[in-house]
């Protein structure tokens, strides 16, 4: 199945961050073959899931309204 997803957004940032962490914590050395790679990644993913890692977002709604002014409509509550 093909699923069209946006090329921007927080889900993509989270995926890139996870891949970066995987690269630094698990793939930062030579792995001899594909079976060993699969095994290493499964163990890494299992540990990562067990510790219930979370993302800490620093880009707030207020920041977005300042930096992305053109994308946020102005609503007058008068």
C-alpha cells in the first residue's frame, strides 16, 4: 500500500531523530552481515521501547505563531 504523507511536520522530525539515535547508539561500528544487523536493531528497538523514550518538544505554539505568522490566521474576538 502506498500512503501519501506530508514532507514536513513533527512526525518526520521524530522519525529523523530516532534514526539519528539509532545510528549513534547501535550502528556506529562495522556490523559483519545483514542477519547481525537485523538482530542488533531489534535488540536496540526493544530496549528503546522498554524505557519508553519520549520526545521533548521545545518549539511551542507561541513560537510557531511568531515564526510562521503567514500560516496562522489572525482572529479578532471583538
